[in-house]
C-alpha cells in the first residue's frame, strides 16, 4: 500500500500539531515545518504528494514564495 506524503508548513505550533494529528489519522505521512526556510530547503529532496502552506509565515519567506519554488 502506498502511503502519501504531505508536507505541512504552519508557524502556529498548536495548529500545526492539530492538523498533523487529523491528517495522520487518515493514514497519511506528515512532515511538519514551523518555518518557511526549512521547508524551502526540503523542496526536491524527496517525493511529496501534497504541500499544505500557511501564506503568512513568521520568518523571511512566505507561503507564496514557497509555492513558486515548489
């Protein structure tokens, strides 16, 4: 069985953890990012089936910047 990989980029830790728990209950693998820069560095390293991006991240990169790189 193929497990789909989802990258979740959300800087609000409690919301990130809540979303992760719900998504994992549905059988998906979730990779969490709390900042945009680590997510940016991850792009292209592994196959990702879905990215869930917060648009207004608290560091120097936004969700819009990430989607352009993806």
